[in-house]
């Protein structure tokens, strides 16, 4: 039985590329989440936290409990 070195090498390269892509996606999500949290904290400082940036209505606490970085109420987010 002979091992096809070339195809094995190609497979592990694809594997490495896939892992790299997944690492990049994870990193991008973290960077994005950090930016959203920073924005939420800035709104907290400005006294604008919990208010819909679109219509100015209060965002329900139950909604903010799920994701404190949300900037819009249910109606505006779905509209
Ligand atoms: Zn709204």
C-alpha cells in the first residue's frame, strides 16, 4: 500500500485553510461584539441606553436582558 503524499498534503492544506477561515470568523465576531459593547457603554454614559435609536421609545428590559447591545425596539428591528 502506498500513501499518496501529494493528496495528503493537499488535504492538510485545505484543513489548515479551513481552520484559518474559522479562526478569522471567530475573531471578526469578537471584534464586532466588543464594538457593540463599547457602543452600549457609551450610550449608558450618555443616558441614551435602553432607548430605541430609531423611534426613541424605551426598549423593554426583557429584550435588553437577552442582548444589552441592542439599539432598536422590536418594532424597529423587525421593520
Ligand atoms: Zn423603535
